[in-house]
C-alpha cells in the first residue's frame, strides 16, 4: 500500500461537568488526511485545504505532523511520509479541529505501515499533537475522535482511558457562532483553586453523568450536565450565551453547554429532531444578531476514526472492547 486516507470526527470535550476528563465523538463534521509513502525519512505536510491558509505546512508545527513524527520515532520506523490535510471543520471552534487532524493522520499512517499499533496504542501520540497546539497534552478530544463513543479519562498519570457504555439513544446539536476563541486563552481564565462547595458539586455531576450513561437514565443525565468550574468564566467569551441556552431548551433540548473551550455550543436531546431544532434555533438567534453560525445534529458516534482505504474504497471503524489493557497501563 502506497497511500491511504482516514477520517476523524469532531468531538465535544468536557461535556460541561467533565473538564479534561470527558469527551464524546460526533458523526460530522470531521477532517480527512491522505498519507503517502515518500523517499527519505522525513514527515512532510504537502498541502492543507479548507483552512484559508492559516495552518502551517511545517510538520514540526502542525498537529498532524507532530503526532506522526512521534509515532514513527516510537516504532523505530524510518519511512518517509507525505500528508495532505482536508479540513472540514472550523479552526479554534471548540469542536476538536486540531485533534481530528492528528487522529486522522495517525490512523492513516498506521494503516499505511500495516497497523503496527492498535487504535488505543495511538492515543499518546495524538496527545502530543494536542500539546503542540495548546501546550497541554489533553485527551478529551483525541480519545473520542480516535476510539469513538463517550470517553472518560480517569487519570493522565498513568494514562487510564475508559470508553463508557451509552445505554440509551443520545443526540447532540452543535452550533458554531463565527467568533474564535483560542484554547490557550480559554484555559488561561481558569482558576488555580476551586471552592470546596463547587468542587463537591462538580464531582457529583461527573459521577451522575457516568451513572446515567450506564443505566440509561435520561433525567439523571440531563441534571448532571452542569459545569460549576469553567463555564461560569468562559461563557463571558461567548456573546448571547444565556439567550442561546434559553432558545435551545425551549426547542426541546434538555442540556446545554460549551463544547470544549468554545465558542461552539452543544445541546443534548433524546431524539435527533429535538437536537436539530435546538441547533437550528441557536443558529437563527446568532443570524438575527448578524453573527454567522454553522450548525449540525448528530447521534453519539460510537465508531470514531475510520480508514478510507484508497485502493478498496472501504471504510473501517475503530475496534476494541471496554477492557483492552495497554502496555502503559491505560484501559479502553
């Protein structure tokens, strides 16, 4: 195989109460990466489309290039690789754009080399791509993009990642108002210390969300999607946040929050119609305020990244169960 293509989906990180420890994958949008064998041993970014020329072609400064380089070094490969990135989601949107590029590149190159590592074993390299983007090797976007579904990062040291069951149909609306919030700036707002009362409330919501996903309890799930730590500070970066929340809930959604560091907003619902209606009314609200806004609706994507084999045209999804033990101690 001389070239292969892979897709990685957008993600919602944090899911309100799970700062840096929760993330879920969506069906769309997402990024694609074409990987091709090349002479020599370098990783090159041949082209990037869909970014309006904003992303670097220097592989040392691009999340896809960084992730692939550390992956190749780790497996001792001297294979040269060329990458073509096709951006299908906005930059700085809080939808895991940088994560999708890194994950799609890793999945494509891993297949190009005959799948020397499992999907879960690729996770640390995707995290290094995130470190290059925002200074923090967080996994709440790359893990769900790579593995699919709803993911809990129980620990970073050692890395302990669990793919949670989703015991009921769950749908997400996503609205992206056309403002940009840099992840570094959003993280800089966060306090070093959290009042005990807020911490206790956040722990309760986090545990409640896990319990709800495992038992299929919609009421508990929607009650638990509350952020007492980051959202009170970050919502001030998003114009008309309160009005957007009110509109989405009135349209039939039952939970609402900031996707990642924003400005994208997510809303959860029991069915696709409510998720779509919520996203549409939020987009309409911003349109009236002369702020452009894209929107999507999606079921929770349990598949994650897919190989789009350029020779066979077949797509393959991430595999693996809930009890896969990694060499570094992490679990899926």
